[in-house]
């Protein structure tokens, strides 16, 4: 078990966010920042690890709506993401891609950024320095960030004048720490402002479960097949509660454009799309922070399968019951209420109602499972269904262990 994990396999994950203000003082965006340990990460891949971790935590641990509401999120990208070597697992609607000043502006990177801009992503040039090569991207950029603390201000007139020749670009004055720097931003009419003088970064923290490393690898393998097998992909995701929750949170980032809400893991997979599921899985393999204690995963899977087994007795949908079983089981591990957790997902009304108020046919199925787990046999003898659930969940974990030994 890793030092950051508790005995039940839960751990705390973090993401930093620093507000970006407009000239009127309103928050219009957040820059998302890595907050965590680099102890076990090789020096050559720390930047990529930090970027991957920020993406995973913001979109699949918290949910981007929880982190930023409807505001834009600025995310630092390393060369691998800008060139297309590593994919972006989210669409362009709520993100601004920051091109770090440390990235060499060669033809490969420029071509990759051009593809991203043509796909609709907004581009920001971070810590802009005239002559470093980033000016090649002026036609593609939506934002230029100028460091007013440690940046070279001797050529500020020329830099601002050059940027102003491109009306599509807004200037972000960053690292504002003094009244003098605020006055410079005002004097040059810089549209956006960021820095300690306005607001320090805030750190958001949540308890989380990590998906099984084996399940992530298995998912990448299944998604890499020429003809992806949707039932198999759904099966892999559904067999790992933490992986299911990440896919559900990822679906929340695209749910705004959909009239329908999800009532099963399969619907969440369809909403996110196999392309983005594949990309999230690849990032999670890069992230590779280990999995939760097996016995706790066994308990959550057993509960989910039991909910699925008894759902027909109450006229509830089995796949919705399985998903509700995962959510309630993980909520118990994390020490929060199912209602609190359900707020993080774009759930169908019937599923949300069952989790928040226990109402409806699905709520009745959950109540029956709760009673059985508390040792209250009540009207229904769930022993056969429970034994089936134990056998099923044990087989699922045994299959993973056999894969590990192969």
C-alpha cells in the first residue's frame, strides 16, 4: 500500500486552480495546477506526469463542472500533447491549451498546435518572450500571457504592439504581485489578469479510489483492437468501480450538450465516446498510481451485482441497478452519502431520485439490498442472489489476477 493510501484503498487527490480575472475584477477562467508528489516519478517524465494528473483529477476525480463551473480552464501542455504523441481526452468547449515557454517551437510542434486550433481548441502562449519562437503561433492563438514579475519589460511596448496587430488575441497579465504591476496591466489595457495580488491558487481535495492498473491495461488493449467490442469494453469498465466512476465523471463534461442523462455505465461510455474513453485509459496508464485494496473492490462489486440481481423483482432496470450499486458502494468507502456522490454525475432522474431519496422502483431495490447487508432479512431472502454476486465478483477479480500472472 502506498503511503498516501488508507487501509481501505482510498486516497486524497488534489488539483490546484488559480483564478483569472477580467478588467472589471470578475473571475472568467481558472488555470489548473498540479498539486501532488513527484517522489516516484522519473525526472524526464515529471512534466508529462503533472499534466496527465491534472487532466485526470480535474475531469474524472472531481468533474470539470465541480472544478470550474461554466468557466474556461487553462491547462499547461507539454510537447507530447502539443505534437499529438499523446492524445487529449476531452473536447475544446471548456479548455484553453497553454503552450509552455519551455517547448521548442519546431515544425512538428507547430503542426500539432495547428491541428488542435483547427479542431476548435483555444491556444494560449505562456510566459511569452519575443524572439523565442512563439510568435509563429500568433495566427493560431487566442491568448498571450505576459509575466510582469520576472519577465523582460524593457520591450513591453513592442510586444504589446505586435500582439495588438492580431485582434483575435487577448493579453493575460500574469504573476501580478504588486500595485505597480497591476497599474502596468491597466495602462496597457490587458484584458485578463492573474497573480497573487488578486488571488492565490486554491487547492481542491477529494477522497478517491484508483482504478486497478490491470483493468486500465486491459481496457487499453480492448480499445486498441481494430473492431472495438463495445460489450467487452463496458464489461471491463463495469468490473472496476473506480473506473466506472471516472467514466461517469468524464460523461458529465459532455452532458451539457445532451438531452438524455445516463442510467447505466454503457450509456456513459456511449456519451463520452470510444475515442475519448481510449484516450482517458491511456492517460490513466501513464498516471499509474496503483489500485485500491482488493477486498474493498470485491465488496463494491458484490453489492453492485446483488443490486442487478434483485432489480427485476421491483421492476427496475438491472443495468441502472448495477450502476447505483457501484455509486452507493464507493460512497460508503469514501465516507460520503450516495446523494452527495450522485451530484457529480449526469444521472437519469429515476437513478438520481433513488440515490437521493430512495424513491421509485430502483430505490426499493437499493433498500432491499441495504436491509440484507444489515442482516435484516425482511420479506425477501436474498441469499441465492447474494451467493451469485459473490461468485461473479470473485471471478472478475480472479480473472484480473490471472492476467497479472500471465
